[in-house]
């Protein structure tokens, strides 16, 4: 079995590589954190999709919990606490969107991007095939990125709008950092892998999820470009 520190090292190397691919191939890739002026249509639509993903992955997270109870009960305790907390995070982003005049009804009526729907189907299918590690792989990906890029994104949005416009995002960031969600995800993955090799199980899942996120950001870019041109 791979040691915990080896798994953390291998995951970090993989995530750094995927981040480089993202920047190299996705239009507007670093827009949320770099020195460009913030595109409001892009930012708002991204926040809406964040809420859609939180709600959609709540379903796959619950299925993964049921699987994980049989796979490793102690891991399921950690996962259960994590996913219950995540259920409420949509409210934080909703509060920020209200400052932009976007209501809960608008969010509810917005259809997710195709890449988001495909990602949910992918996690559900892979959970059925390989177990709860598929859902954990998604959380590893988002928590690693949150730990590195959320703070600059929140600071940029606060400068563009106001601190009140990012109060919910700031609270979300503080929770992730204070509770070290990424570290918890690595702990869960390490328990679940047991005798399995991460390069055969976990790493391909993360690569597929990274590819689906690249597709999402490409769709977001084209959607925001169209809205900006129309305005």
C-alpha cells in the first residue's frame, strides 16, 4: 500500500501538471485570478454553475457515502461530515449573487452546462464501477484548486465589486482553509485505496475530471463572450 505522504506527493504532482494543461489550453484560463479586468458575465455565470455543481454532486456524494460505509466505515465518518457541510455552501454563493441581482429563482431556472451534466454522469457511473473513490476524486480536484486559487479569485472580485459582494465566497474559503478540506480528502482516499495502486485507480479519475472541468471553462468562456457581445 502506498504511504500517505507518497500519495499526497503524487497527487500534488498530478494536480500541478493538470493546472499547467488548463492554463495552456483553455481560453481566458486565468481570468478569475490574473490582472485582466473582471468580466462580470463570466464571473456571475461561473458562480451560478458553482451552485449547480454543489447541488448535483450532493446526489453523487450521497451515493458514495452508501458505498463507503461498506468499504471503510471510518472513512465514511469523515466523508459524511464533509458532504453534510457541503450541502449548505450553495447558500453562501446565492447570497453573493443576490448582490448582482441574481435571484434563487434565476439560479434554479438556469440549465447546467453540458460538461457539468457529463461530469455528474461520469462520477455516478464510475462510482458504480469502482466505488466511492470516484466521488472522492472529484472532491480532491476541487479542494486542491480551492486551496490555491480561491483566495486570489475572491480578492479580485472584492476589488472589482465590494467586500459585501464576496461575503459568502469569503466564508466558504475560510471554512475550506480552517478545516483543511483537501487534507481530509487525501486521508479518505488513502484509507479507501488500501492495497490498490493510486496510479491505476485514483489518478485516471482525476485526469478525467480535470478534462471535464476544462470543457466546462471552455463553455463558460463562449457563453460569457456571447453575453458580452450582445450587451
